[in-house]
C-alpha cells in the first residue's frame, strides 16, 4: 500500500485544523458551561470592600452603614449575646428586594457566625428597644421599600465569650456579589 | 497479512476498551455523591463545615425524658441506639441535617423523630463556631442492625459533593438497658 502524495495546500489545512481544535474545544466548553460559570461568579463572595467606621457603602441597591455592634448580655453557659444595628438607604428598590441577605459576624481567622433568634428578654432589657420591632435584614429586603426609604435593621448573634471586639460585620447580597462589604467597628 | 491482524487486534482492543468504559464508568449520582470521611470511634473528624467525635454508644429498650413540662416514655419493638457525640461548626454556622445509622447489611436508619423536645438532642439546633455541642443522636433499629453498624453524619440528608463522616461503631446487640433516662445521661 503506497501513501498518496499530499499537496502543500492539504498539509496547510491539516495544520490549521489542528490549531483550531483547541479553540473549538474551548468554545464548546464555554457554550456549555457559561451559565454555570456565571451562576458561580454571582454566588461567590470574592471581593471584599472595607467600610471605614462611620461611613456608608453601596451594595445591592442601597447605601449601608453600621450603626453599632454591642454585647448586650451573656447566657448561663458563658456565651455572649451580641446585637448588630445597621442602616440602609434604598437607592434601587428592585435590586434591593432580591433575597436572601447574608449578614454575618466574621473573626480574623475566617470563622463566621450567622444571626440567631434572641429571646424577647434578651432584647427588651435595652431601654431603647422596648416595644419596638426592628426588622432583620431579610425582613427588610422582603418589605420591598420605595427608593429613598431609610431602614433600620437589627440582627442578634450568639458567640463564644471573649469574642467581643474581635468580630466584624460582613454583608453580602445577591445583586452585589461577587462584591461584599466588611465593616469596621467604631471604637 | 500481519497488517490485517494488527488492524483486527486494534479493533478488538478498542471494542474491549469501550465496553469496559461503558461497564465501569460511574454514574452522575456516584460522581457527585457524598465525599466520605472515615474515622475511628473517639477521634475528632473535621469535615468541610463541621467537626464530629462519637464517644459512646448505648442501647436501650425504653427511653424516658422530659419534654415541654411532662414525662414521656417511649418503647420499641427493636432497640434504641444512642450515640453520644460532640459537634462543632467550622468555619461557619451550620445545621447538621442528617444523622444515619447504617447497618452492616447496608440498611439505613435516620435519627428517630420520636424524641422532639428531648434534652441535648443533636441536630435540632444550629451549630456555631467555637461553641461545641455535646449531645445524643437517637436511632430506633432492629436488633440485627446493631452489630457492625456505622454512624453517618452530614449537613444534608443526601449530601452532594460534600462531607459525609462515617464512624464504625463498637457495639454489640447483647444486653440493652431496660430503661435509660435522657435527663440523667452523662454527656460529658
């Protein structure tokens, strides 16, 4: 069996085809998975924006400001009860109303505490909170406020004793990701 | 002639390779299934979102506890298996959604739902970093499912690409306690 003579044009086409193959594979991969990649990009907290104490920062259709983070009590087993107060001024109601809200306390070693339900006795001992119902972050988002509305938001946390002053609030919203905010605690 | 044999051999080899791949390629559910983390009884195992250590296994015919202000007693046609364990979230708050008793024969028993309100029931409350919980998983199993059992702990009932801790339990079905009072159990 003898090899047929291959013309220089055919050899050139073969080389082009060989070089095009990785491009075609990459394109195929992109077409098949770009939705998943986009979903991954929009669900990850990749870029933290540091918010200095006393200042507001924009995220997910609102201007967010840390009002205070304080220890309000201690449970019988030594766990600290913390209360976080935030303020949000709505700029884009549609972006703001996308649930859920991730508002957590973060330690420098990366540990994160999610909000917890506090008993009324733990909250009501604060004079300025008696008789008041302050929404949580998710409740505030779900209330679908108008543009320009200023909302007060509060979340409770239960942390190991001694963590007071070592944690910072971190806020992440679906329409803000992959960016998120890390607030500096005043004082 | 030898060239024809070589081509035939290559064809047979390719067919065998394809048949083997078709036969042994794991399915999607298997590829994306739980990631097992096997460890010893008494050893602290660190999964993706939590740590767990199983310390003690007890068997009983009846369990007694106090829930919502009244005494409750539960009995069973099989046996109650209690695993005293320590759980901690790491690095973020997490709820342990699944504790399963897997028998040596492969039967799986999820933690019993008959003990709502019982003290120190693991899996009922969310775990927090730095705040370990010591408590008990309670299973209701036939006596023949006791010997050679394994405790499975995961964040969800059917974990996908997530940790499933697997701890072989040193327990024999002989002589379960007649009654155990959960309020008086030594958890520490």
